C-alpha cells in the first residue's frame, strides 16, 4: 500500500507514528519484512541521509527491539521489571558498585522479563516484555534493571531501536518518531508512508496513528488515523465541539467585533458526513501544493491565532494554572520561613529589603525560603472559615502547662458571613456541657496551632488584672481536650512542694507526708527485658520519691492484701502483704496490680531456700478489687500535696502510654577543655511509650558489695565496627584468652553480654550490652571492662575494628555494706525465708527481698541524651499529666499568667474566645454580637458595662 499518508505530512515537521504489527507468516530472510517500506538515500543539506520514504532515521526515536545484557546485579527475582537510565554496575561477586560513565538511554516504558536468576539473584535469562517508546535510534545507550523500584545494578546495552518492519513472527508494538525531508526530484514518494509485505509473508496492522509533534502541533494536536470502518480512508480527528460552539465561552458567539481570520486554520462543515468535513480534500490539496491548478483557497476560520499562544487564553483553556498557598485563609508573601530569632523588623527597614520570617515552618516542619503565594491578588488559595465563636464561663492559667490559658466554655455562638451592621440579632448557639457530644464542632472551630483571641467580661476579677494579658492572637494549644494532672510536686514555675498525699474514693489517706526539698522523685535509667530470648534495652525513668516508711509509725505500710475493716473477712497470713518504699513507685505499683488483677492464688515462698534465693518474687493485692471501679485505686491529692494550684480530677495514679512527664531542674553543660562547665536550667517534656516491670535486687539473694546488678545496661565508651550481627557473652579474665574480658580494678566474676546491630548499609557496630549477676564482687564505679578486637573476632563478631571499653557507672554496681537496698520493706509471712518457721506475719528488713514491680517508664526522647549532664540522673521536680477528651475545654499557649495567678484557685469571670480564621466581615459581626449579648446580660455572671478588648 503506497502513499497512504502522502498528502498529510508537512515537510520538515516532526511526527510520531504508532501501530500494532502482528506478523503471522515470514521466511525470516532479508526480503521477508512486514511493516513500513524500505530505505532511500536522499541529499539533505549536502549530506546523504538514510531515510525510509521521507522518514529520516538520523533524527528518530522509538521502541527498543534488541539489547545486550552487560553484566552485574544481584538480589533480583523473576518476573517483569522496570528500568532506569544506567547509573552503575554492581559486581555479583563483591557487591561493589562501579559507576557507569557511558551514554545513558532516554525514553520511557521499557520493561523486561527476568526468566531465571542464579543463587545470588543475578539474571541469567532476560527478554523484552514491552519495548516502550522515545528511545534514540542513533544513540541507544544503556539502562539498569530495577527490583521493586530499587536499582540492583544489572546493566543492559540497547541495540536496535525503532524498527518499523519485522521479519519474525509475533505481535509488536511499533513507536517511531521522525522528521519529514522532501526530495525535490520525487516529492510524492519522499513524503509518503508506504506499507510493505515481502515474499511469503503475512501480517496485520492495527491502531495505526500519526500525530504531529512540536512546532505548530505543540498547542493542539489533530492526529491522522485509519478509519476502522473504511480501511482506505485516512482522516483528521474532529476537534470541534457543538457544546462549545453554543456556550458563553465561545469567542465567536454573539461577538459584534469582527475578528481577524486565521492564517492557517480553516473553517470546516459536516453537511455530508459527521466524521469527515466537506472541505477535507480542498484543505489537504491546498496544504500539499497551493500552486496546483486544482488547488483552491479554503475558507479561513474567523479565529484569532493568538488564542492558542496568548497565556491569558491558553492557561485557563488548555494548559491549566498552578495555585500555591503556604496557609489557608491568609495570604503569605515571599520571605524566610523559620522561627523568628529577633525582634520584628521595623517598617523603615522593610523598605530596604530587610524582612522578618513570614512563617515559622512549612507543613512538613521544614524551614527555608518561600517564593510567595500564587493566587488571585492578595488572597489565599483556600478559605476555610469557622462559623462560631465561643463563650467561656471561667478561665485560669494551669500549672500543668506553663504559660498557657485554659478556657471552660459553655456555648458556641454562630457568626454570620454577611454584614449585620445596625441589626438586633439573636444568634444561633450550641450548648456545651462537657458530655463530649460536640467534640467535632469545638475542635473544628479551634484547631490546634491556629490562632485565637479572647476578651474578658470583667478585666479585674478576684483582684487579678486580666486586662494585662492582652487579647492576642495566641496559638491554640488544644481544643475539646483537657490536661489532667496525675501527680506532681511542681507547685509553680519557681517552687516545688515539700509534701505529698493520696486519696482513695475521694477520702485523703492518712496525713499529708513531709517530703524534704530536693528529694529524688525519679531517675534516668535503662531497663533490660528479654523478648524472644533476646535482651532488649529501653531508656527512660525509674519512679522513686521519698520513702513512705516512718519508723514506729503504724501507717508506714501500704496494705496491699490485708483486712482493712472489722466487716471484712480475715486474710490468712500466707496471703497477706504490706509494702513500704519510695512513694511514687509504691502507690503506682499498687494501682497497677489492681488494674491487672494480680492476686495470689496459691501460697508461695518468697525464696526457695536460704542457700538458693528466689530471684523474682511476685507481689500481689487482695481478691475482690474490681479494676473498673476508680474507688479501688489511689489518686494524687493536690491539696494535701501543697499543690492547690492544680485541679483535683481524682484520676487513679496509673501512668499509661501517651502520658507526658515534665521534668525540671539544672544540668551541667561541658564547654571546652580547661573551661568550667555551665549550669543550664531545663524544662523538658517526655512522652511515655510504655510501663515496664523493673527488677529490684535484695540482700537475701546473695549479692555482695561490688557485684553487678542483674541485667544492668553497659555504658559503651567506644564505637567498635564488626563484620557480623550477633550476641556474645564474656566472663571476667585476663582479656587475652578467648571469651574473657579484663578489668583495671580489683573486681572478680560476672558475665558481660554484647550485641552488634546494622547501623547502616554494610556497617555493623556493637551497640548494646548488659551485665549479668554471677559470683561477682569487688567492682566499683569508674572501673573499666575491656574486650580486645582479637577476642571479639574469635567470639563470633568476625573482623573487628577496635577494642570495646566499658566504664562502670553507679547503676551497674551494687554498693553499700548491707548489700542490695531498694528502699522497699515487706510485711509478709517469710515462710521458708527464715528457716522454715511459718505463720509468723512480720516486718522484714529493708531491701531484703528481690521482687519485680511496674515502675520503669520507657519514654521519648531518650532522657539519657536529652538530660545529659544531669547530676546522677536525678529528677527532683516533675509533673505527670494526661490529655483526655472534654468538649468544654479550649487552651491557648504562650500566654503569660497575670500577676497573682494561682492556677485553678484564681479563675477569671466569663468572656469570649474568637478564632482568628474568621473573615474580616465575621470579625466585625462577632464584635457586634458580643456587645449585644453583654447589653442583654445573656450569660449570668457577666458584667453588662464591660466592653470588648481590641481585636
């Protein structure tokens, strides 16, 4: 079939030809091709160029037909894979990447099928699954094969590209881009696309299409295609739209101003066929040769050619436009995005190019420079305005979160979008009563990290000047939630309490206990848990507190399992238990045992014998305590703890995942060698990741002074690289014999366990270790334990770079002449503990019994890092709080408490909080509505004469 599109191709224009070729018969010889016809050689600017009927292969692109597998790669699986422009070759033997510096392939869509791989995942059979398109025939280049999107280093060198005829049986997707070059001696042949089928060949061509590329075709493409109903007709795609012609967007419709006719677009009519315009032959003939006697000038379309080039037309109609905003509701100019490090820039300096930050951060938390919003004028791309403001009954500065203000709201008030100036209005409202039925409404009006303003009905209330705070705007801390304090000794920002007291069922327990200033409430620590046979280290806080025990005072023991009233059945002595110790650890342990229902089902000795102590004694509470009943728990009593600034929520003192610990104090900061360290105050918050059991050693377990505490974490001084990931143990020795470690002190015995992990690609290091109790003694804090690289390598770590050195801390070594002393005292039937005499419920010596209690808090960030320099890791001032749902609460941050504020004890009168995301009209309406409500005394307790603060 010759000259199938000879009258449709424009000289020196670029085209893309695609079709599906199905070859069903061929002898495979050099003349047995099916597809587009053979080559010609024509003179192009004095250079003989190989072309195929006017299609120049010197400037063509298409699908990949053949390739050659280069080398390399590992970790592949069988199946169809994507490719990427060649970057490197990975050795299948060493895994080393060799950068590829040759020509990289261009194009898209090539996919290969890996039919088989060897044991290392190196491909051994590769075929083409999809040839893709856009690959250069002149410079094919190379590609790497991807495995699930990851480059594994196998390289392919592309061979034949963009063949348009085939001499092998099969289905082929042909994609070929080319430029048309006219031959003055035979212009018809050289601008034609001819199809061929050689001797003894058969095949079918379907989905044949040629589209103009670039140039005049860049803005609007009218592809040439083969009519599937009439295989001898080639047609231009109809781009006319009847709906468009009769719409308000048609520039020709009802336009009284005559427009210039187009220079190369012609008017078409469809009087005889809905598929082919009546003027088709006239336009094609004129486009091919306008000097021909049979050619006549087509009717030019009355259409501005600039409509396809002028951006005012092309952007909204064809290309689309990009909108960009840093924030919703507010326009953001160009400038720096980052925290403000200085005072705001004065207007005088702004005119000279100095500017402050336009925002603290991007949505993903990043900082940098910003080009400014792309939107209509000085507006944001998106408006998301709330519909309400809120009225609050009271407010106060909570001590649980410094520099904040909590508002106790009772109503949401609807604010119209349209002006209500001069109108008397009774606004719609939603009652808020704390039952959490309106959580969504409150949280959507007051979104965290957005801004809000507030106004008080009484600027002076309880002798506190609330007018000194300022109206804002302030950042919203949270909404529809409230912070409930579970325990604390921080009376305020400056002082800590010297007392503590608990309550049960709302009744204070015993009396308020004194707690000396500087008492250690918790310490930074590590805990080892064996999970699946593997020791896992966690960092966090170990609960402590002043000791509940007072000598010769009957109320010095907390009744874990005793009969507490005359009406309660007597508990047998071997089931009874009372415990005393550090108050935070003590009360939290009791509550956790109630929560988990940890009762004693069978009498059991705390130790198995005098010579073989029971190393993991359990503790328990009495039967019949319903864990769902909050009256069965102890809760912190703020008033008795000299912390009256806090609200008393009577929440059980149970620390759970997600709770927040605020630690305050001083830590020493190293400056430089030869310079004194500096004290730095800190106020750091930590989020609880989990509560773990912690093992408290006891003197009856046979530990001696200078022994390792069971499973205490090792403090690694040096980074040691190894070849393998493994865990190995070492015993005390000379450090040169296999499996031993050496010490620079006089300590003996003990076992050291070390674990290596992968810290990077091919980078393995010893990252953790712990010390195991054995017959160890004589160690002191400051001793070093050393394991040489040779011993490490022989133990199973493989090739090792460096010697590991561990310095013992006070937490690693048991000290004191009386042995282990956890601070806990038991009242219990010792049973076999005292040599077999039973039924003698009595008080045991402090630190006698080893046991496990839920007192270790794993937190983030790591306090060993965040509080580096803290003396002995001791926390003396703390607050533990929990965020719970409460739809009648809204909090603002960075609000300085007014002078004389005492937390919940000094609450303000009523007022209003206004989200800053209201429109300007809404803000004007809000001011109008607030003044009307005050005039009507709509909310009892408000002062009618009060006026709204500046907004």
